[in-house]
C-alpha cells in the first residue's frame, strides 16, 4: 500500500507492507508494535528519546480526555469542515502529540461524509504510541517538523497546535489551495495561573503573522473560563505550557499547593490558504 510518507534518506515514496515501510532504493523502516514508525535519521536526533517523556504524555492525555480543551477541538473541527471541501482530504497534524486533536479532526471529517487520509508526526515516541491507537488506519512517525517526510503538494490540510512552526515546510507539502491551521494562545490565556506563578505576570504577544506562499483567511477566537479542582489537573496544565521550563521554584511551589483554580482560557485559530 502506498504511504503518505516518503523516505527521509532518499525522498522516494514509501510503500507500507506488514510491519514495515520501504522505498524503491531499498531503505526499510520497521513499524513498532504500537503502530508508528521512526523516520528521524540518527544524525538529526538531539537525544536518545527526544520530545515529551512517558509521564508528561500520560498527564496531558488524561487532562485532555477530561474535556478541558474540548471547546478548542470543537472550534477547530468547525473551521476545518467549513474550509476543506475535498472528498478525500489528506490531513497532516504537525506535532500531533498523543493525537487528541488529530483524532477529533479525523472523526469530524469522517462523520461529514468524507474519507480522510490522516498522518501525524512528532518527535516523542511516547506520544505517538497513543496517537496510533486513536487512529489505527492513520500513519504516524517520529519525525521533525523542519524536514517533513512527505512529498511536495501531497497534503490538503496541515494543523499546527502548540508545536514548532515550520511555515516553509508547510508550504512545500500543501497543495495549492490547501489549508494551514495554526493555533496560538491569546494575550490573557491562563492569566490567573500566571498571577500565581510570577510576581509580575505578562500578556502573551499577539500579532498576526504573514508567511510566504500563504494568504491569511481569518482567525477564530476561543474564549472561556476553566475551573480545575484536581491538583493533578492543575499541574498537568502547567506542564503543558512553556512556563514549565522558565518558572522560578517559588512560583511552582505556590501553584502546586493549590487544590483548585479558576483561570481564563483563550486561543486563536489562524487559517491560511496555500497560494
């Protein structure tokens, strides 16, 4: 069966057979028992197990499964269904994590009567184990967003949700007229949490960016209040953010002592059309 992926070594199309991917040059890549493959060459890895570890992935998956970000998923699905018209669209979730949004989009497209082909890439094998289980018919690979293992003009929809931005690569793999969905936090996303973490909280910078090869279609705003009354959810949310890497110990200690929190949630879904 022809794969959506191409060989990371010679860039030829990959074929998928039982338990492996292979190209006409003779390169072969095993499919793990969990359902994903590894398409990140060793010379591009920066650690033995790059990306989120097993505990971080498990905490995020549990948080999302409780529906705390369901309004974002609903808005994302609505935007995609409104903009993507192909009957058999190819979806690439770039930085797909454990596949919560990937599966949501795949299911929304399917329920609308379409037949999507879905692929996801991430650098965390622990995340991909979960993503592959969510969509057994999908294709998932350890890979870098900066060198996507997909052919030029092979994708109808690219989503990028809290993951590194590689606009040039997204433009390369998207077909003309294809859609790029880019989700970013709003100015006061998690404001009340930041008031606890930092002596002087700061707003997130909010600026619409233009990218070569894309026309900006518009942005959908998602705003709501979130009440968390489980300490594990509070800390899972914290670890899902960049603040986990740059917050002083005192701030983390204050947050970890809480049994509940109310905070603002805000996202902007930017939509771009490939020229």
